[in-house]
């Protein structure tokens, strides 16, 4: 089944529960199937068991063995078809190098901005 025939599967990787809940809510309202992870480690565990993830939205700073940038690098290497949105309220894109297909935007962000970024990357 192609992405055009099924809802996109989006994973939100965010340690702040309220931010994660808001993101999940708006992305589900947009028609996407949404998975949640509170850390990069939890996200990788999900990815190892679920092969249909189309896009990941990840914060940079999170607890665990790696941050969101580490997650973005691993996802780019192991699952090259998964698109990535990176967000942060603490670092800017000039402080690091994003994977080629990733998009960055700063926190705080408007939920409409998140939805547009996700939909734009899924359409690309």
C-alpha cells in the first residue's frame, strides 16, 4: 500500500508531555496515524518493531542515551525513507548539521507550523 492509499504514520518524539500531546492531537486531526515516544531510545525501539513510519518529529534535547540529533542521524542511516522534522528551543541550526532530508524549526512553534512542515515533507 502506498502512502497515497493510507494515512501517513508520524512519530512524535518529545519528552515534554504537554507539547507531545498537543502535537499528537493536531497531527491525528490532520488524518495521520501518530505514534509517541518520550525519548530517542524509545523511538528507536518503536522503529525496530514498526516498519511503516513515514516521518519523525523530534525535539533536540531529551533524556536518555542520545538526543534528537543523534536520533535523526541514526534514522537517516538505517531508515533513509523516513522524513525528519527537528525542533528545539535551546539550539539553532547553525549549532549543528541536519541530515539532508530534515527540516528544522525553533520552539516555541505554532501547531499550524508543525502541521504544514509535516505535510510538506510527506508530500515531497
